[in-house]
C-alpha cells in the first residue's frame, strides 16, 4: 500500500500522529507540503515573518526526512487542488493528515476529502496539535465547557500517560519514499525576507528543541517570572506550537512529570490552549467576529477618530502600552501580560471595537492562532467565555508600576524615555518641566501627550457596557 502524508501545521518528523499511522499502515509513504495560495495570497504584507518561519521549517523537515531515507514533495498552489492532484499522480490508496480545527481549514479539508473519495482514495485524519480536542472533554451533561477552571479540572482528571506518549516514527522509517522536489525560494513564493533571523527565535525543530531546553532550566520559576516582561519568564514556544515544530505531547509530558508550582502553572497555559481550541470547534462563529456572549455584539463601539491609529503606531502616550506595541512591530511577539494590557487599553480606554485589535494582532503575531487570539481578545473585551468581568478595568499606569517597576522593558522599546527615571516613566506627563528638560524627553515633542485620561475613559467604558448589561 502506498500512502501520502500531508504536512500542514505540524512541521516535524518526530512524535507526529499522521506520519506514525501512515508508516504503520503502509508499505510506502510519500510526504508533501503545499505553500497554500489560498492563505498566502490573503496576507497583506509581502514581508511576513510567519512565511519565513514556515519556509525554514519546511526546508528543515525536508532535510530530516531525506536523512531518514525519505523525502518531502513541496508545491506552491491551492492546497485543495494540489493534494488531490498529487495523490492521483502518486497513485496512493490513502492520504493521512492531522486535524486543523480553524473553520477555513475545516472547509478546505472537507473539500479535499470529498474530492479524494470521489477518486476512490481514502482519507485518515488524527488529533495531533492538542492533548484533548473537540468533544473529548465535556461537562457531566455532555455539553462543552465555557468556564476554564472546571474545564481544567476535567482535563486533568481525564489525562492518562497514554495521552502524552510520543508516536515513535523510528521503527518503520524504511517505508518512507525518497521523493522530494525543491523548496521554492521565499522570493518565488512572492515574499521578501524579514528580520526573523535577527530575532531571538530560532526556527524549525532544532530551534524549538533549543528553546524548550533553555526553558526547562527555568521552568521552576515560571509562576514568579511570567508576568514581568523585562524578565526571561515564559518559554517563547508559541510560534513553534503554532506550526508544530515542537510536539505539545512532549511539552505537556515534561511539565506533568516535573510537577511543582512552576511546571504546573505552565501546564495550565497549555490547557488554556486546548480550552480555546475546543471553544473554536464548538463555536466557529467566534472566529468570525462574533462575541461568545452574543448580546455583546450589539455594543455600540464609539471608535473615536485617531484612537486605533495611535494604538497601532505606539503613540498613545502610555509607555507600557506603546512599548508593547513596538515589541509586536519589531519582533512579531508580545509578552502575555502586555497582550492583556494593550488589548484592555484599546477596548476600555480608547473605546475601540475589539475586532480591530484582534485583526491587528492576527496580521502581526508570528504565533497568531485563531483560537487563542480570538479567546484572548474576547477575554480582554469582556465579551467572551470566562472573560474578564466588564466592570474590571486595568489601570494602565498601575499595571506598568506593578509589572515593569523599574521601567526596564519600557526603556528597551522606547529609547526616547531612556533617561526618564521610575516612577515617572509610568506616567511621563507628570514630569515637571525641569525634569523633562533634564531627561531630554519633552512631552508633546519627544514623546506624545497621553491620548486619553484613564479615569474619564473608565467611566465612559462602564456606561457603554451597562447599556448591554441592562438588556435581559
Ligand atoms: P508561555 O507562557 O511559555 O506559555 C506556553 C504556551 O501556552 C504558549 O506558547 C501558548 O501556546 C499557550 N498559552 C499560553 N497562554 C495562553 C492563553 N492565554 N491562551 C491560549 N494559549 C496560551 N497565543 C497564541 O499562541 N496565539 C495568539 O494569537 C494569541 N493571541 C493572544 C491575544 C490576546 C489579546 C491575549 C491576551 C493572549 C493571546 N495569546 C495568544 C495567549 C498568550 O499571550 C501567548 O500564547 C503567549 O504570550 C505566548 O508566549 P510563550 O510561548 O512565551 O508563552
């Protein structure tokens, strides 16, 4: 039996569900990846770090498969057509792939499956990107969870070592078909290089493994360090989880076996990831701009002119928000605490529709993940499942004082504030004229005046939400 494994968001050759099953069930296994025009042509920016990250991952995957005696056929076209064409050309009996529960991917996969079946080719698909998916963790009344903590408890209760066991590809690698086609250059795909290789984000399986090893040395302090953006607290593995250059089973197994506060807190973050993935499975409309709590779709967002633009351009006059937005622009990453602060500020201080911020993050984040981004934005905007209550509004200055007390992170991204001391750096408009002179940071000239006054905006935001809250 000859089969085909179609790689998508799972760019690795170890602990890979579809590859493992194909190798076990076949005599010959071809491997393929398609640079999908349906996705790439929709990207606004022709210099996109994600395309480069994937490009690196595909090139590495081809090398490692070849080193095992196999290969990787790489195409550039509409995936839904290319895979059917390739399966026909190779005369395979079945196509194997891992689940991708993004609504667009579900539609694509259903179309591919239909076309393959029409040609008498079987389709086998597997869970791979998460520990529990779809209907695997439900409430006692067999409905989806919409609150995290009970979901997490049920998740932990359902977990057995088998859920974390790796899929060993090794035993049957001799069945890999040594067929490859060259990886098209970035240029041929219609993209320009970015600054990806200047960032502290090593790519591919090797990069993911290196980051994980580095993180394991500090995982025990994760719960203390993770909220402080100036510290090396989190794992920085999100892009690798997004594109499958690491196996989530391997990460979860390591955290589970290790135990202790740090590893347990980190495992919880991986459970948040599963949580939002199952929300997206049950409620694909949340990814299409609908609030999980439907009544909030009626919120009349003021969207004051210039507010969204100032937020995007890192010119709100609130240093921690602006530093966060520069981090996103310069690196394609933003620290989790800052994602919460920046999102909350856009929605509750600038009174801008959360969907605009969600889209901005979706365009810029290397780790952009539909489920997590939609979940995160709806959490911050208080319109989602298990969201921040609408009357709890972050104070951007207090958050700055608490999570970047010395201003180290702010100074890293806002050199114009380099000489402004803490505590003034959290609210630089409070500096006296003399201090502005002395620090070389004149407000309104070297750094913007605050775009809004937090206390006044807070009152407006509460009034906005109350209109909806009053609706039965
Ligand atoms: P670590 O702290 O090391 O966490 C490990 C992994 O757990 C992460 O890589 C991620 O896969 C997962 N994780 C952590 N926190 C969350 C969370 N709250 N929800 C879901 N998964 C989580 N995460 C994305 O992967 N893609 C996104 O597009 C995304 N958008 C977000 C938007 C907003 C407004 C907010 C508030 C959060 C968003 N997150 C998103 C969640 C979180 O901020 C990132 O996963 C995290 O900052 C990635 O850094 P890390 O890998 O160093 O995280």
